[in-house]
C-alpha cells in the first residue's frame, strides 16, 4: 500500500509544469531523457548515462535506489520517450506563449524586472532565486529608459570617434608636411654647403696649380742659369772668386703660402664639421639619458628651487641667501649639480608653453659675479625663447623657426666631440647643433635660465 504525501500532492497541484519536468528528467544528467531505459527496479535513466555510470564497476546497481541488478539488462522505455518528446514540445510552446504574453518562461509571472549582470528580463520569483540573488536587478521600466538612451550615447560616441579620427588624420598630415619641409630645408642647406665647399676647393686647386707652375718655371730657369755658369767656370777658371760667387747667386723654390695652407685647413674642418652634424641626426638623440638635478648653491637669489632639485621658478622676492662664490648674483641662472668631462649624456627639460626661458649647458668656469653675455665666448651653449622668438645663442644669435619651439627639450652633450645638440623630446626632431669642437674640453654642467614670474622649468625624471 503506497503512502501519499499530502505536501508533495499539493506542490504538484500548484506547479504541474515543474512536476512534469522532474518526471521527464534523468536523475543522473538532470536533462530531458535521451533514449530512456528502465531497470528491474522500475527506475529510468538515459542509456548513455547508466552505461557510463556502470563502466568499470564490478557490481551493477541502480544509482537511485542501490538495488542490485543481476545482469546488464537495459529495457527501452518507449512510452517515457514519447512523454519526453511531448513535454519538450509543450515547454517550447509554453516558452513561445510566455514570450508573447510577456511572462517568465519558468514561473509564468510578468517580467517586471531586469538583471543587469545577465542582461535579461526576469520576474519577481527569479529575483528571489539563488541564480539572481546577488545580481544587480532594476525595474524593467528603468532598463527600458537606459536602452532608449544607449543608441543616443552610441551615436554621440560614434560622432566623437569620427571627429577624433579626422583630427588624428589632420595631425598626421601636418606632421608629414612638417617632416617633408624640415628635410627639404636640410637638403637645401647641405647642397648649398656642398657647392660652397667644392667652389672653395676648386679655387684652391687653381691657386695651387698656378703656384706649382710658377715654381717649376723658376726652377727650370735657375737650372739653365746654373748650367751656363758651370760652362763659364770651366772656360774661365782664372776669374776672381768673388766675381764667380756673384754670378752664382740663384733663388730656391718658393714655399707654399701660409695663407693658402690655412684656407685649405679651414675648408677641411668645415667639411668634417658638416659631416659630423649630419651624423648627429642619426644617433645623438638616442644617447643614454642621465638623471640631473639643480645645484642650489649656484641659483640666483630670485630663483626658487624644489626640494628634490628638479624644478625652478622665478620668485617674487629676492631670497636672503649667502653670496658664496658659486652663486650667480646678476644673471637669473642655475647650474646642475652633475658635471661631465667625457662621454655622451642626455637629459630632458620640460618648458611647457612658457614665454621666457633658456636651456643648455655651461662650462664650470662660467662667470657668476657680473652681467654676462649668453654666448659660447662666455661659456654658455643654449637655446633661448623670448616671447614669440626662438634663438640659438651663437655669436651672433641664430633665429630658429617657430615650428621648432618645443614643450619638452632633450639636451645631448657629447664631451668627446665637444658638441651639444638640442632635440624636441618625443619625436626627436632636431632643433639646433653647436658644431663639433665648439664646446671646450673642460667640465660641463646643465644650465637653466628663467625670466618671468609665470615661468617654471622642470628636469624630467
């Protein structure tokens, strides 16, 4: 006599769909039966599931009730298979109806909520279930408003990206034109220098050729004259010695003009300097980057340094600082702590968009206690911005194109060549080069100059 569970009966009555799903599901895989088979104990399983369960087992027993099966006797349950097919079809129909009616497929409740984690509509029963308990759930109306706004945001994003793409394209084209222009100027400069140097060499060749011809002519005349003297001596050996010596005077070959030698040396040096300048475009900007800091003992009292020695700005008042020999007392300058006597060293200075500043190097012996001229003769090799003009501090100053004004400068000092080169940090575009040999072979230190209450420079780490 079977005992009926009133609670189970009540649950089956209230949720027949769940009961049907349980009865048509395999206890092993918990999915709808596939090719269902029945054991002697009347429990049903998928054929594949029970076969896999028994694989390698010495004792065959039911996974549900543990009753031993005397042999591997798997009888197909065709009736259950038909019921499963009907239940599957019923579920699909129920799902379509639920979708049409806006109801939850599982609980047949209205889909009044939206799960943001799974991006699906759910009902209030789903919200309380373990599956969605910890998820972010909002009312369906709010979700609908968000979805209405989303296309507008996507369109705005699309427009923004298109604008950015166009802007990047314009920047690329501008940079392309800039590069073409810079290299065109460089080619013109090199071609002009080549013409000048070749013209000077051609002039020297002509002068030396004329000098050589004159010398050969003079020597030939002297040889002829000496031959005549020898013949005369042989015929007139009786003449006084002083008369013979007087007739025997002759001019030796002329030495090459010192001015001509110096001119040739100058042309050679110019050619070497030009070649080395071009070589700097290939490698100087990629030199080793060193860490430099500012020396507070050298800073003009009007300049304010940060504690880490990386920043300098123009102060409103003159600070009460000791007037030590190292300190600039008139020029608004400061030197780096580090000094270099050999090798190649690079560092970067952030100048931003400030209007009045100077960046470069100075020799250790640069004058500190009077007005100084910012030039190589004074011991300073630098670039300088004064409002809308950009200069290289040569003698006289060289005006540089506004296109070369950087926001961040890389200073490259080559002590072995006696050369300093300035690049735009980032793209390593050349700004200016002081030619090889122009920087003397003594200790060289970083140099900064600040003029303006709004100006502040920073040594980059």
